[in-house]
C-alpha cells in the first residue's frame, strides 16, 4: 500500500467511527531522521496503522503511546532522542542519530476529526493545500484546531504543504506499459492511460490505472478528462500516434504543466516524429527526454519502466538524479588483546 497521505485517509475514512483513531505527526526533527516535520501516520484501536514515521523503529512504541491518548482523552507529545543514551530511542534501536518529536492526537467527531475530512476532500479532488497541526492544546476534545488552509500563513506552525500525488499520463497501452503502470501505482501516483486504439489500453489489462481513456486524440484537445500532468510518457511504438500525442501535449492546457516529457525510441526516430508533427523541441512544455530514462542497464520492460520512472521522479522532485555517493572510511579497527 502507498504511504501517501491520500491513501492513508482512504483507509481511515470508512472506519472513522467504528474504532478509535490517533493522528501521529512529526512536529520537530534535529539532525538525521527517516522522515521530516509534517510526516503523518494513522493508528487505530484494533492494532492497525497506516503510514510510516520511521523505518519501522518507532511504530510499535507509537501504538503503545496511542493507548494513553484514548484512555486519558488527551494529546501526547513523544520525543525520541538518539543523542541521549538513556532515551527509549536507544532501546528501540533507532539508527539515524537524530531527534524526532511526535504529536499524537485522537481523531473523533467531537474535535471535527481534526479537519481530516476536508483534507481528504482536497486530495480526492487533486487540490494542493496547507494543513495546520495545532500543538497548543493538550485536551483531545476541547481545543484541537487542526485546520486545512488554501494558502500559506506564516503565523501558523507547524504548517504542512500538502500536494496531491503526482499525475502520470501515459500515451500508449501496449504490453510494455504494464510494468510502468504497476510501478507508478506502487509509488502512489495518479495514473492516466490514453490510447486511441480500441484494442489497447483496456481497463482489464491495467487495473492499477486510475483513469483509462480510449478516444481519438483530436477529441481530447478541449477535454476536461485529462488530469493536470506532472509527468508524460509517450510509448505507442507507432510514429503516427506518437506524432499526434506530441501535438496534443503542445495544445492541451492540462498537459502543458508537466515537469517531465519522455518519448520512447532512438533519437533518429524522434527527429522523424517531430518533423511529422511540425514541432520544434523548444515548443514543448519542458525538455524532451529521449532516449527516455536513466542509464540503469537492462533491456526488459521492467528495467525500462524503472529507468523511466526514476528519471520522471527526479524531474518532479527537482533532484539531480546523481548517485548520493559511496561510503569510504579510514577508521581502523582496534583490537585489544587481553594480557
């Protein structure tokens, strides 16, 4: 299951009144930590939790701490500090070496569900927003003022910027598209699959896709069906259809917002596609990735899908895509021999 907030809220919503719930939010970090301020997870009274605040080190203890919130009807702040060897963090084996402060807040009708219903609605409609986590009160029912805001407010802290999951639009529903859809689904992305051919892009073949469109591309120029794209991949294995898809990307407002645009195939083929489309690469909404993907090696569809999604992910997150490095150490092991 995806750890994106929209997926967590989708699991919480059907059972929001059938058991007790706690929202656990990171409100402060120092030095190294697995997740940063604003990360959230949901814990319920039947032993389930959705989301991660660590690599699995803290979650069991947070479940235990959540029991106190329900029993006392209070919020609770828990601090895990790896710089203090008497802290529970050492017993839990947390290895990041930093400090993490977590606020636990019961979620119920009396405190307006911490405004999570509004937050879920915003994410379901793919709207960006801000979520204020109220740390000023201790009682769970009388003073929780968590709220969703449409714009930034520097007077409120912590204020978490919430974005909908990235939207990936794929043109071309062949067999090699299937691993791309599956991997994007694992990332929690919104997936829109488009193909004008009736024998392709069938929902039965792409069950993980959120939206499958089987229409002529001319009909999509003014369509409201297409999501506001964060990444676009064109992979028809057909020069004419690739041409029409590029023309649609240039004309369609929802597609023009993309941070990543990739076209499968060698560059000499892409020159033919651009010439046929009568488009210069500079006319496109962003740089055209071609050949598509990072150089990860491998020729199978799964390897290509990983290379493409890695490049798209880096573009969306505005990351370099470079290696983070390799560990080297000059520390020599000292062995003490008993006399």
